[in-house]
C-alpha cells in the first residue's frame, strides 16, 4: 500500500530553475506512524532517483532499509545495493531527513554509478556538484542531530580531565584489554564502578 503525500511546492534555487526535490509538509510527516514514515522515506528516495535519472538514465533503483544504528544518519551501501537510514534519527528529525539526508545519500548513489564513480572521493567534487546543481543543497558532510537515543553510551569511563561514555562494544573491547586514552589529556580511561 502506498501512502499519498499532500501536494508539495517545487523549490528553485535563486532565480534559475535548478532541478530540486519538492519540499515536504512537516505537519504531514509528523502525522505518520513508523511504518508509514519508512514507506514515505522509500517514496522520497524514488523521487530523488527519478530526478537523477534525467541526467543518468541507467541509474539503478536502490533498495531502502531503515536498519542503520549509531550516530550515522544514512549510508549508501553499494555491497547490499541500496541505501541505509537510521530509523531512530529519522523519527526524531523527519523533515531534515527528507530534505537533507535523502538527497545526500542519493547523491552518493548517483556518483558511485557514474563511469569512474568507484574511484571518486566520497564527498569529493563530483558529489558536491550533484548536491549543488541537482538537488540545490549545500554539500554538507555531517549532520547536527542529537544522537543520544540512537547511540546510547551506557558505560561511563573517566580520565584525569572528564567523563567519557562507552558503547557496549567499546566497553567489551576495554574489558578484553584494549586501552583507550583521552584525546585531551592523553590519560588512560578507566571504568567508573
């Protein structure tokens, strides 16, 4: 079943009719449950890929998963043949995902499938050009989402200058003998009992 999104207004960049994705109604996004939100995300990816196909007709349709965990918002996964998105961050930052994260990952998808794509730098000139000219967006590499819920750090460690949060994996590595040091004071990090 596909959900129908309310009509969106096409965006333009400056006075020139640069092809960009239409804006999405934030109120509509907030009204979606988790399943409908992931379905709408897939539709948005398809919309972005359709825009890319105007310039690269042979671009394959990526699969879409909402299975990414941790601090990353999205990931173009060429081995799996698709795009991964962080479901937790998607729920908390719906509008930004549709307007920034989807174009960011689809730009990676497009650049990878160009003739020399695999040799290009991930956020290099080609990717930046796609972000600017095709999607009309500033080519930002990182997001500023709050990742506290998507990347919990339940284990507390201490050095000479501050406390540090460790994930379960990092804590297990520390317990197995891996030594971690503070980037600021260079002191050894020790578990707070």
